[in-house]
């Protein structure tokens, strides 16, 4: 196993597709985190802090689920859907505007 295999968590007998899915899931968490970080442009600060905690929870869940690449790959997608739902609900209920 080469150096790249060690970096993405490939063990002998493990699937490269699983390693790519796992790595892609963790890489996609970065732009999703940026989306959560800049939510303060639309969402008031106390609610932005709630979003940050949700993103940290999603990242922690992805790390805890790192042995299941499909789950790790799904975490950023679920996080984006949760962000859209949160901001849309806040906009409808609390009249948040940019």
C-alpha cells in the first residue's frame, strides 16, 4: 500500500471506491462549512451560532462514521438541505432578510 493509500484510509482489501467516497465526503464538508460560516449575512447572530453548532455536529458525525463511506458522503448533502430548510424557515417565520 502506497503513501496515498495511507492518507485516504485504504487498507489492504479495502475498496478504492469506498476510499474516494470517504475522502470526497470530508472534502465537501469544507465548502458546506463555509456556507454555514457566512450565514451571518442573512441569519441573526444567535441563530448563526446554532448553525455553527449544527455544522460542528455534522462534522463530528462524519468523523465518527468514517468506517461507513456512504454515510460520510451523505453528511455534506444532508447538511446543505438542513441549511436551506433552516434559513427558509427563519425567513418565513422571523422575516430574516439580507
